[in-house]
C-alpha cells in the first residue's frame, strides 16, 4: 500500500518591534540575562499591561501579506499553565478572536502552484528562557525574552511532503523579511516551528491520527522530523497498529522523535478573556494604510525580473529569495545595463563567499557601485575574467574598490600584441612535446599551451589574443 503524508505547521515568529508587547522594555537580542525586564513583563501581581500598537500593526501586516481576513474586532485571552520560564503562570494570547483568519500562501513545488491555507494568525507574548548549566547541575532563568511579541501562524493541513514544508517555510520567512515584521533568525530563536504529521493510505479521504513535534529551530530539523515521523507512523500501520495522538520530542542529534505526552495528558489551558487588556476595534482606514505599506512581495518581484530584465525564472527566484539581495541587484542594474551579467556574479562568486563566510548580505563589504566598476573593467578589457574573480575576492575581503586593487597588485590585462608574441614564443620553445602533439592533430595540446601562457603571465594575458597568436605561431 502507498501512503500520503499530511502536514500542518504552527510557526512562531518574534516581531521586530523595539519594545515588548505590553511594556516598554527593550527586545534587543543577546543582552546580559535579566537586564531587560520589568514588573509587567515578568508578570508581577497588580501590574497593568498596555498594548504595543506596533505589534498589532505588524500582525495585521503579516495577515495582509498572507491574504488573510483581518478581524474588525479582536481580543486577548489568558492561556493558563505553569512553567518556570513563565512566572505569571499564564500567557497573554488569543483564543477565539485572532487578528487574522482564512489566508493562504501559494508556493511552487515541481513547477506546480500549490495553495497552502493559513487558518489563523494571532498575537501573543513570548516566555522567558531556561538555561541548563550541566557543570553546576542548575537551571537558570533569563526573562529578557518574556513579553516579546510573537505571532503564531497556523496552517491548514495542506502540506504533503517534507520538501513542501521546507519550501513553504522558506517562502514564509522571505515574506516576513520583505514586510520587515520579523528578522526570522532561527539561530536566535526568532522563528520556531511546531510540526503536525499524520499519514493515510493513498486515496483515503479521512485524515489519519496526528502527532505533534514542538519548537523545531531549523528548516533541516523540520525536514528530517517529518521524514522520520512519517516513516514511523507508516511502520505502525503496516504492522496493524494504531498511531497515538501525542506530542513528541524531536531530537535532532539522534535523528529520532520520542513520545512526551499523550492526548489524555494534554493540558487544559482554561483560556479566559484577559481582563487587563481592552478588546480592540480595527478600523478599515488603518488596515488600508497598512496595506499600502506592503512592498512588492517576492513572487511578484520574481515575475517582474523575468519580464523586465529577461532573467531566467531560476535566477529571478534566487535573487528575490532575500530582499537585501534583490535590492542589491536592482541598485547594480540601475547603473549597469546587463542584468544577466550582474545576476551571474551575484549567484556565483558573491553568494559563494556569503555562504562560505556565513555573513548577511547587508554585511557584504562590496558596494553595488564597486561591483559595477569591476564589471566595467572586464568590459573595457582592463582585466580578464579569471583575474576579475581574484579581484572580487579581494574586494570582498577588504572592501577596497577594484581600480585600487588592480593598480596595487599589477593585475592589468596584457593586451600588447608584441609583448604576448614574445611570451608565447618562449612557451612554444619550452614545450616541444605539446607542439608536436598539436601538429599531429591532438587539439587538446592547444589548451595546455594556453594554460602555460596564462601561467607565465599570472593570468593577465588577454585570452582572445593568446588564442589568436598561438594559432599563428603553431601554424607557421
Ligand atoms: P489543536 O486545536 O488541537 O491545536 P488545530 O486544529 O489547531 O488543533 O491544528 C493544529 C495544527 O495541526 C494545524 O497546523 C493543523 O493544520 C494541523 N493538523 C490538524 N489535523 C492534522 C492531521 N490530521 N494531520 C496533520 N496535521 C494536522
Ligand atoms: Zn517589561
Ligand atoms: Mg492549535
């Protein structure tokens, strides 16, 4: 029997507001533990939370970008549970009247558009963080994160493979970054994902029983957890067993999931309305104002790059996958008329170095102006293509402009015919074997001689001229 995998995701994204959801404490990541909290965000008795308008605005913005209906009326609820990172013993969240509902995100999988439903997006607060100290055998709590605004995005169970889930998450992350509501840094925990997985025999209408894995913090972990969990469930069904509805813990190191608690042990959160925060009426005017602030989103931008710049779909997809890269590309193209050449450099050496150095696009020391200057040096035959790669790497390391590097390192292309003839005569003299091979019809020998000439000039010879002169000399 063949099985189909069914996946629904619950994604938590920390909003990039400067202050917390209900107080004015800073949200900056990485501060000394417990230096960014006050009685409100650690939930002392008798304090009064006040809604951060920006947080609500960002939630609406995310909802609009994901094609949701925005509620006219929304309210907050208390989700009650005890945990050491939550001194208040209840989280301010939203239960039955979330800010956003019934949206979708279209993704492309194997050249097909798949529409993934967004069930809801609600606004809530984050909890603190527990730090386990294995040497002291202690657990410490850092409440800097307590009260940071979060949106929870809940998808419909519309995803059908680990690969689809990965593509969805990548698209979602890109959109949240485009609209600038979350930095989505998974390594800092600002994007986390709960994964719900079930399987059913192919052709069966009804969904199978699902399990949930909480707080996965990399796309790779999400992918592996889904693959593992689907095959675990399939084995159970094949052996005639039943999948239990349970919460499981994914251990990425071991590559397995472990049962944590079953449905019977699931907590009842006893939601009830948050009495310290008034409900909010959201006016159409405000929604429309926020809608106008949404920039061109990645899918539109990708389409435009194909139509306006004549780029292949593939290039356009890579360039628009990051708003910083897309903006960088557009700055270059404003100054330089060949978009495909710019795209080749960005997708090639530029992204290779970004990945190797593990840095953000925004921190690349090469300005668009300097990349364009480099391309002009190639066009003007001042430097050869291979040398340009070396120059670019140097620009990337030092932030210097290409002219300075070419000047200082003496990298100008040799296009002086007489000079090259002398060098090539010497190469021919030093490699009689290859010359003989060439004359016997081994065309590969030519490549070797070109290589030797390049070596002799440290890559600076004009390749076209080298070919021309070599031919002349060999056919003499
Ligand atoms: P609950 O209220 O129990 O959390 P929800 O209906 O809110 O359940 O669903 C939570 C998540 O589980 C959603 O992302 C949803 O798409 C997903 N989900 C629901 N049913 C299934 C299923 N049978 N298989 C996989 N995912 C599911
Ligand atoms: Zn505070
Ligand atoms: Mg739910």
